[in-house]
C-alpha cells in the first residue's frame, strides 16, 4: 500500500497548496491512502467544516487534528457526524468525535488511521501510550487491517521516539506532527514501522512555524500580550511523508520525505 501523510496545514497558503497539489500527488505517487493533519487550516487556528469538506474532496481519506482541534467551534457538531475527521484519542471520555477510523480504500483494502497527542510541554490529557495500546488491541496489522497509520501530535522528540518504538512492529507508520518543522530522521524502525519525528507543516516557511514572523518574534522580545498571531501568506512548502508497505505484513518497505514548493529544499520519491 502506498501512503501519503501531510503535516499540519497552516492558513490559506497551506490550504490552497494542498488542495491544488493533492490530486496530482495521489496520481503521480500512486497513493492508496492519504492522511492530512489540518489543525491549523483556519487562519492558523483550527479547522472549519467547509475546509474539511474541500480536503476530503481533494483526496484526503482521513484528516487529523491536535491541540487546535476546537479552535473553530463549528467543528464540534461536524466532527460528531464525520468519522473520517479525527481528534486525539486520549481526550477525556465523552469528547465529541473519535480518535480513530477504519478507512475502506477504493479497492476494498482497509486501513486504520489514529490520532494521539503527547503530554510533554502539552495540555494534560489521558495517557496516549495506554490509550493507543487499547485501540490497537482491537486490530491486527496484516489480518484485520492492511495498514495502520498513527499521527502522534507532540512537542518533544523524546516522547515521539518513545511512542514510535513502543508500537514498532504493530503499526505501519508513526508520524509526528505539531512542531511544524520536518525532521530528517525518517526511517524504518527495527520492527518494521516507518517513523518520522515530525512531518513538518504545509505552510509558508518564511515565518515562525507558519505565523507571520514579526508578530511571533515580538512575543519573545516583549513579555506582554501582543496582537493575535496571523498566518504567513507566502508560498507554502507541502511537507509530508511517503510510505510503501507490504500488504501481507502491513509493515513498511520504504519511507521517504515529500517537500514540494515554497522555500524548503525539494524532495519527491521516485516511483
Ligand atoms: Fe499544528
Ligand atoms: Fe499542534
């Protein structure tokens, strides 16, 4: 199975780049399953229902969120009715929406997509490790589902690597989100799980993690409340990860970065 994961979509710049490129990327790379983190799509904060609909229409099979899940309140009734939109599974019991979904691909194969959120330098939540273990106890890679993709939304690379190693061999891919900076540690772990500490964002990199740089830097110079951060509006780099799995085992055979457009060095898997 060929999987494309795209990191946090930030603002109009990120949204328009992903909407324009996703159909072509799916075709060019022969993608079977595309997952997009869109927690910053709405002006940097949250995701509006119409934006989720356009990402699905452009080819996202599932959309993940993170700490910005509820910044656009209109998403609360939407997520309750849209199983392909995920918030982290370790939110408290009773939170609207779900943290995982089994997606059925065009050819009938099934894939589990899940979202979990870290706790180091993040909001206090239920344990993402135990929550994910419970979720995975309901599925068997290569048996009940052909692939399992987990978006681990977190700040600290130590927590992300610990999470990756904890589920190595049980899932196809653990990919980090939230820092908005792509890490260069994409690899296949010892047990066969593809891993990258952070996918990076789909947004303008002439910025501070996607937000206009002057306003963001001012928050460090002046320890005073400033103006609300605005997303940077220059050309976006689409950042993500391409993974090819073995259908019999569900484990990874290939993992390669994707960086397209904007300011970052370009990377595109050859298929
Ligand atoms: Fe984000
Ligand atoms: Fe985040």
